[in-house]
C-alpha cells in the first residue's frame, strides 16, 4: 500500500529522468495518479468534492510563488527597457567575470534569498549572470546556486515552521542546519567548479582557493550568526558583510565606478532593503499587513499583498520606470512578462495541486509514518529522500517541513536518536531539493528568456540534487550506527 501511495512521486521522477516529457507533462501524469489513489486507497479517501477543494488550495499556494515569478519578470523587463540595467555581456576580463559569477551564485543570490525568499535570489543572480555573456543554459544552471541557503530564505520561514513541528527552538534547528550545510556547500562548490568550466569561465587554482576562502568565511559566519542571533536574520548577517567586501576586493571601484554600480544596484538594494524591513520591523510589518488580507479558505495561507515579494517587485519596477522617464515601457514589459511567464505559472500550479492532494489525503504523512514502522531505527536514512521528494515537488522547504516534520520527530523518538539532528536532516534535505524543483527550473528559464531549456537543465544539473541526498543519507546512517 505504501508503494501505491508513492506512485505519484515515482511517476514524476521517472518521466522527468527519461527525458521523454517535460515537467508539465510529468506533473499532469502525477496529478492524474494522485487523484486516482486519493479517491480509492489513500489513508483519508477523498470524494471528488474534496479533490476539487484540495486542488483549489493548491492553486492558491501557486499564486504565492507565481506572483513572484511574474513580478520578477516584470522587474527585469522594466529595468532592461529603461536602461537601468544593460542587456548583454558587460565588458570585463575573464578573471573578473569568473569572480562575479562566484559572487552572484554563492553570496549575492543567497543574500537576496535570505532577505526575501520565494526564489527572488534567482532574479538577482540571473541578472548578473546574463551580463557575463555565457549561454542561457549556463545562466539557468548556475543560477540554481542562488538557492544553496534556502533554510534561511525569507528570514528562515521554513526553518521556523520545522522547529515548531519538531518541538525544538528555531535557534537549535538553525545551528544544526548550518553545521549540516558545511558538507553540502562543499559538494556544491565542487559542482560549481565543473559547471563554471563547462560554461567557458576561467577556472584555475587561484580561483578555487579564493572560492574556498569565501565559502569557509560564509559558513563560519553562518554558524556563529545562528548561535548569536537566531536563524531569522542569520543568512543576511553572515553574507551581507561578505557581499560588500567582495565588491570592494574584486571591483576595486573608484568614485565613478561606485556611482555607476550604485545606479545599477539601486533598484535591487531598494527591493531587498524594503522587503527585509517589512519582515524585521514589527511596526512596519503590522502596518503593511493591515493594508489588505485575503484568505479564501479557513485553513489556507493568508495573502498580504503589501508584504508579498511579488508586489514589491512590481512596485519597485514601476518606480524605476517613472524615475527614468520611461513610463511608456510599462505596458510592453507587462505583455512580455505574461508571454514569458505563463509556462512557469502552469508548471507551479500543477505541482502544488499534486502536493496538496497528497497532503490532504494523508498520503504524505502516511509514507513517513510507514517508513518509520517498516525500517525501525534505520527509517531516518530515508528522511533525506522523502523530505527531498516533497521539497522538489512543492518547491518549498516550508511545505515539506509542514507535511513531514512531525512524523520525523516521531521517528526520532521511537529510535532514540537526537531530535535536533533528525530535524536538521529533514530541514536541509527539503530545502536542498527545492533547487531542482520544476518551480525553480521554470522560473530560471523564464528569467533567462528561454522557456524550452528544462530538459537540458535537468540533464546538466541533476548532480545538484544527487549530492545532498547522498551526503545526508550518509549522515543519517552514521547517526544510526553511532
């Protein structure tokens, strides 16, 4: 029966891996299987009305992510059309292009993701990568590295949710997740070197040693920030100083260069600073939340338009157009946004509908509980795979933690394993696999203006998901054996 409940996940994985159908086709097949299982053999068998309700809830969740994609595309189109952000490759040495690529992937993008969440780090990273002159395929695959610190994305929202379901403090889960990030980021860095070389970027020993130094500093600061400040602002606190230091070290800007850089960076700075303040300043957060609140279902997430990153992306884009005197570019940017973003929106909707039906029918929780009963103390070895599967499916560590963390806490209690470490494996695995979710891949392709690259991206980027699964499975096995 557990095999039957896992059929939607297996079908999606097999179809995407086969390369014979894209994420949309695989997702539609997964939804069909999910509905069939939910209506017949699921732990909480659903009537068609229940399936429709769950589907509507999934579509509502899709709006939260889809609004960011549309807002991000609009933001990019407006900046390009108004000349705030130039198009094409920016003249630079091979050395400087390589340094900018590393900074975009491991410092600037993750910093933006920590401040805002919802994949906004991709918007920032891909904007920088497009200016290096590398191919769109390489832009999309390297842009996925912006998601390496998802446990601290949106001011660690997913980590806070996971801690609540596990019954531990966010600080404890943040510190343990930061420690687990050491091997993960080390593996991702090696894969970055391979992908950078494949993209034609300069990749010598000097670059690798510099990358290692920046990475070591980021990890040490991340662990310390979680210990001292808690996870909510740990990502920003760790990476913010490094972003400023990297710019000064690599660019060696004079007064004119500072002014030019500030002109390009000003919309991004306003976006990130505004979103961070809207979350970190209680009075501002409460005031913005009062502007509007929409909750179509009693148990659905409430949408606060004035707090949502998509709204901020559109607002900052509109302001940039007005300030630059190019108001006429707004209508064209809106049309291009929909043309390039609608496929990504459809992909997101399909997978979140599937995830919501699996959750409401009890399949997600039953899979975790069933593995705990079947494997006993070794059930924790399956934690990265199940957590990663739902992180991949929903494109959200928050969703995976909400579905599975309570069951993982039960596994830890039954097995006598340290709860904090088991929870951290769940948290980091769920976050790591969001990097390769159809949501993120579709978003990257849309931002790079190449909506037909999904197959090629998965063929090149699959090790980004395989590495954390294998490493975290080894950590879980050592936890059991130790």
